[in-house]
C-alpha cells in the first residue's frame, strides 16, 4: 500500500523543487521565482540556495580583487622616495569600482591572499558557496598566528563546524581548539596580536559616532577602570546612567579636564562641588555652517569635519565657545596684504570649502589633509591620494586627474571609469549650491520627498552625501569586515586614515 506524501515531508516532489531552485539561482533567474507558491520547506531551501549563491559571488569578488592586486604588484614597483610602492593603489581602483571604502577593498585583498597561500580547503569551500565571507573571515583570523602544522590539523575541523554553526560560535570553537592544539604558542599569538592595536571612530546617524578600539587586555582594563573611577566622581543625584557617565568621562580625559563634572544642578550645594578640576581645553574640531543657520534664520545642516552633517542647533551650541573664520563663496585677492598672508588665507578657505579629501569616497578631513595643485587652483587631498595624483601626473600611475571646472575634479581610473567629486564643504557653507538636494513638500508639518513620498526623518536636513555615509559595519551582510587586521603588513596602509606620509614630500605640481 502506498501513501501520498504531504507537502510538509521530504520526498521526490521536494527534491525536484530543490533542484529547480538551485538551477534558477545558477541561471540568476531570481525574478522568476514564485515564493508564494512554495511550501515552507521550499522557502527554506530557497534561502539556503540564495545564501550559497551569494557566498559564491563573494568568493568571486575576493578572487578578482586579489588578482587585481597581484597584477599591480607585478607591474608597479619603483623603490625610493617618490617612487611607486608595489600594488599600493589596487585597493583604490577596486574601491571606486564597487563604491566601498579602501579599507574594505584592502581587507578583501588580504583575505584572498591568505586563502591562496595558507588555506586551500577554505578557499575551495568558499568558491563552492558552502561557507560565506563572515565565516571565511573567522577562519582567517583564527589561524593567522598558528604554525603550518597546526593550521593543517585545525582547518578541516573549522570547515566542518562552519557548516553547522554561526560565525560567533565558530570563533569561540576556533579559539578553544587553537589553545588545545598549540598551548605553547599562546604567548607568541598574544605578542603578535598586540601589534594590531588600534582605535577607530565610525560615524552613525543623528550626530553620533561609535568609538571603537583594539587594545592589549591590561591596557583596555586600565582604561575601563579609569572611566569607572571618573563615573563615580559625581554625586548620587546626577541624573546620568552609568553608560552615559562613562562616555562623558572618556571625553573629559581627552579635553584635559580629567574629571567628570556633576550634572545634579545643585551648584555649590552639591557635595562634589569643591572637587578640583582643570578647565577643559577647547575642542579640536572644525565645523562649517551657513551664516543664516548660525544666526538661527534657517535650519540647514552644518558640517563636522571627519564626521559629516550635524543639525544646526548642535552647531550653534558648539559655536558659543568657538573661534570663527568667515569663508566667502568666491575668494578674491586682498589688496595691501603680503603674498604669504594671502596664501594662508586662501589655504584656509580652500580647506573649509573642500571639506575633505577630493578623491572619490575618501572622508579624510581637510584639516588632516594637504593642499595639492590642481589645474590653476588648489584642492584638498589626503597624503595617500595626493601621492596618487602626483604619480599620475608623472605618468607613473595609469590614473588621470584633472579639474573639470572650479568646483569639480574628475578622476579616470585605469579601467576608464570616470568619477567626479565636488566640494563637500560648500554644500553646507552655501546651501544654495547643493543642487543635488531632492525637492520636498510639507503637509501638516511633516516633510515628504517629491520623489518617494516617504516621511523624512528630519525635514530641515539635506540627505547625507554618499561620501559621508556610514561605513560598512561588522553586521553588514555584504562586507562583514569591520575591524579586519591585515595579515600582510604591506596592506596595513591601504586605508587613507592609516597612511603614513613620506618623509620627503611628493611633487606638489
């Protein structure tokens, strides 16, 4: 007697459906899939097939950018000051093509090199779509300081575990097995890992930023205990939570006051009122704001160098203790001033109007960048991209850079793609120049885009520029690479913020 198989049980029908799903993903026929007609099991199979296809695509991306880097290293090497470092701008070329930051491109290169050199099984599993980039990164990180023999024993076990667990649990297992297989190497791994110490800041929404760091454990605990000690320097009536106090204490360490001021509002009656504290140092930040916004006549956003747009109210609050520099929309030569003074003034104005490095996607603040000759004028470029432009001008790099007009720079990548950048600071100092701002209308106090008709989060603010958008984080599905430490040390200077300028300046022409 035969029994009909229910839709919820595995059988020949489901096998055929799974094969059809896999075939459709292989043929990239995603739009033809009728998810509504699938069983629950079919939907799960679709999820797995889609994830496997995405993982295989990630592998192709890693292998392609690794090959691009290898070709650059083979073709571009000229030792000495002002020469070409082998492969140094491969990440820049990949970054502008994919519209990601150079740190992400550099991480993809590094992972591709490690897979090729030390992890052949992981490379094969990645290429087949059996594991995704997040798990590949865990395996790369977990084997970076192990001997070849230990890696040979550990890699197959990690791949088995990767097939049945998530990246967080895989990392825990990898650490446990590494300690058991190589207990004598714990000190070696610790000493090598200490070379990776770093502190980073990442912009997020609503005028906030994430302060992140990788420190040796004793140093990190020293910072943590100091922040806790400062958090307890205020009286019990202080309304802030302990996390808020720790955050304010970190800023107090940086501004030189060294002590957390109580917010209880009781003035001299506060039991902590007599505690000695140094006056805080003036903030080492730069903000560009339109005159109308500064005078509270409009609510156009201001520009915080190194971060991006902040609301006008916050900018006015910070301006109460600021030093001001008036920046004209069109700079003119002042009569009666020395050439040196005029050059200093023009330099300050260009930094303010450019706002940040003029290379596509670079967010290095103008205050930390250099002034480079561009056509008949000057432009702000970070040390890394100033070097790229200088080498391109000498025909030592295949990039071509020219000034299209007073406001636009054009960068032609080696593959022929043309990327145009504008003056980011001008969009905030002179809001009428922000011609890319989408039109909006207001209904009952709520602003709506004339294009999407979706509610805007802040009716008075312009949308962030693509060059000031949040960088990819560890939670992103596409590039889970935040905080990746390159195993290949020549890649440690790929990100513009990690570049160390040459002792000898490059050609300024």
